């Protein structure tokens, strides 16, 4: 008789996190710049620590929600004061 249920590894994953996670420079570039061809620009920004990305092993990753907040912050700094 088992007292606890063994979790399937797929059940243990957070589906919301999986939807929010962008894996690889191609996915992140397409999300930010609309083109996978902007990988070099993304690597440059990541190297200069100007964009919120992180690595899982050797793979560059980012969260969509974090990037949207970062973009919003960039926009608010660029807008001239009204009045």
C-alpha cells in the first residue's frame, strides 16, 4: 500500500512558467525585435547587461513577463515630461 503518490515529472512542471519562458536567442529575438535575424543584437545587449536575460546551462533564456516590464520601463524613461 502506497501512502504517497509519485509525481510524474511532467506533472511537476509549472505550466505557467513554461508558457512564460523563452528559450534560446532565436525565440527571444523574435519576441523583442520581431525577427530571429537579430540574434547578434540580442547577444550584444545581454553581454552589456542591458536586457533581463539569464542562462540555463549554455542556453540564453528570458521570461516574457519580465521582458514586457523591462520594455515598459525603457519606454517610460524615453518619454519627455509633459507640461
